[in-house]
């Protein structure tokens, strides 16, 4: 399953690259892209565990950029 999310308060392109690199290493993530320009996160991950994987992604993002939030709807 591929989903796109809006990012709020992502402040630098370097942080976006660090987030993308870390997210791609998570178990169950097939692909991920973090765009600083559009403030978007695109994640392709295992359908059955998608919500649990998103929880891990939020933790990764908080570690890299503490003020950044992912809008999950």
C-alpha cells in the first residue's frame, strides 16, 4: 500500500534526507520519499502492518526533526 502524508514544520532539506534514509531501513517499508519542497512523505509499506509502521516512522521523524509532525487522516 502506498500513502502520502503532509508534513508540518519540516525545516531543512538535510533533515528530510536523513528521515528518508532512516525510514527506508524500517522493517516492512518497501519504499519511502520525503520531499522538503512539497512538505510531503510518501510511504510504500506492508498493508497488514501499515499503522504500526507509521508509528515507527513518526518516532524516526521526531528523532531527526523534533518539531516535525505527520498529518495522518
